[in-house]
């Protein structure tokens, strides 16, 4: 890629593309954060308590399929028509959910949303690789991080206000005009020509993605059942997930083979470690220390602030080798997780969670953008779509598994009526393992012999 382009994601040549990308990222993220706030009202109105988990599981399963489809589209033709199709599917899902009169229809709407969101998120990475130089990608991924994290700060509150004053349908229908605006900005910039490396005729991996998504859903559902049927679901889900991932992830991902497999593995390790505790922390603060629901969520806000701040800072230091930034991110993530163990100590009252989770957020703000930059740097242009899909699938899979595992540990202690603190310490110990592994694997993201070329590329860009 030409390295003489202006050094800003906001210059005249990139402004519309940047705004379009960030608008779509933010809207997808906001919908994901807001639906949990709106769902209780939807369930109450549609009399669908027995269906409560299905809207979330349906979105998860179809998003994995969408990620694979998006990756295949990005490797075979111009990504912009694919983004158009993905956004239209996502918008159709919003409309179906917003007008639904039965929980089954709402589940269908969520499934359609997941399919569209999966396609869009992967293709945004492909566009980032095509439209931005290596100099600009750290800044772009820093902006992506803000697009994901800011909805975590305001999404639940905004969704709560909309649900209270407009109704839960407004959470879905209110996003439709904004989706159209972001899509118009993105499609108005750049060419729709197919890339010269596009290859047609490959067999689709969508069926394997569906199998993997169903395996994740089965494992999540099994985590809610502490009975014999749950054990059977664990076995079935694990087999389905393993079979699907074997076809969807680059060979050597489990072993973190140097190069792309290690990059994809790092994404899963970071996401699993962070989100496993992120989902658990409010529950622990509420049950262990008696915090209110609103107060218990504030440490998560501290983590989101740390994530955004660090993501912006790493974007200003493009000359620093990405694998070093990634390792630093994992070290800080592990430090934040380990110090979060203090929430298990009644005498501390849970207050150290503000600082510890801010540190963990800083680690994610350094690590997650670096993973994206490394992926685009190491991926041949003809494989950026498939590798971007693998990155997202690794994130979703590891997050779901770690959230389920930490939830089982704590829920078991809560149900038995015993002390909660041993389960909290066990969860922290378990979730610290992937963070510590990530610090070791980070050095393998750039294969031996390519360190010099990677450094040369970065220096030439700056």
C-alpha cells in the first residue's frame, strides 16, 4: 500500500470512510449493549419468560455464521456491497424485533440481526486493510475501540430511558435511521471494484460456522442447568464446537503457532480473560458487599475509560512494534485481574475494583487494537476476510466459554449457600491463566525472521 497518504484518519481522503466505519461499529455495539436493558420489558409484554435466553443465543449463533460469510465475501469481491447487504439484513432484524407481537418473532429478529452484524463487523476489518495505510491502522483501531466501549458507558442508560419513556420497541426501531446514515457515508467513499486477488469457487464454511455457533449456544444453556441433562449438553456442545472451530480457525491456533494462528489465539485469550470477569464483577460486588445494582456497574465504567484512553494512546505510537504493545497489554490485563481478587476480601468492601478494573481496561486498550493491526499486517490480501472472521470467532467463542465457566463457579457457591469468596478467587485464578498465556504468546505473533521487515514497514510509514 502506498505509504505517502496523509497521516490522519480524518483527512479529506479518509474522513467519510472513517465516519461511516465508526458509525456502524458504534451502532452494532450499542444494540448489543442495549438489548439486555430492553429485554425484561419485552419479555413481560410478550409473556415470554420461558424464552428469555433465546434472543441472546439466537444472535450469537447466527453472528458466527455471519462472520464466516463476511470473511468469504471480503476475499472474493469488493467488501462494500457485502457491507450493504449485511447492514440491510441487520436493519431487517431490527425491524422484525421492533414490531414483533410474539417472543418467537422477536427471537427471529435477533437471529437476523446477528447474521447481519457478523457480516458487517468482519467486512469493516477488510475495508480497514484496503483503505488505510499501516501508519493509520493503529489510530483507526483505537477509534474502533472507542466505538465499542463508549456504548458500554451510555448504552444501558440510554436504553433504559428509551424503554421507560418510549417503550422497548424504540430501542430497536430508533436505530434504523442512524444505520442508514452510517451506511450512506461509508458507501459514498471509495470504489466498488472487486479486488485483483479475488478468488471464486471456494466451498463455503457457513455450515461449520452454524455447527460451532450451535455448540456455543448448547454450552451456554448447559451452564444454566446444574443437572444430568446439562452434562449431556456440555458433551454435545463441546463436540460440535470443536468440530466447527477445526474448520474455521487457522491451523495451529490452539498451539499458537507463530504468525496468524498466534494473533487469532491472542484475541481469544484477551477477550476470554477480560469479559469472563467483566460479566462476573457486578454480581460479586452485589452479593459479596451489598452494593446496589447501579453502583456495582461503576467499576465496569472505570474499565471502559481505561480501555478508551489506552486505545487512543497506542494509536499515537505507531513506531513501537505491535507485539511489544500487545505483550504490555496482556501484562496489565493479568495485573488487573489478579488485583481484582481483592473483591473477595470483605474488609476491603470491594472498592479496589475501581482501580484494578481500570488497569485491566488499559491492558485491553493496548492489546485489542494491536491484535487488529498485526492481523492486517501479516495477512495476505487474499486472506484478510477469512482471517478477520477467524479473529472475531476466536473472540466470541472464548468470551462465551469464559463467561460460562466463571458463572458456573460463582453460581455453584451461591446456590449451595456457602461462602462466595473461595469461588471468586477460583474464578480470578482461572481467568488469569489466559492473560498470562497471552503475555507469552504475544512474542509469537510476528514469525521469526519477519521482525525486521515489520519494523521497517512501520518506520517507513511514520
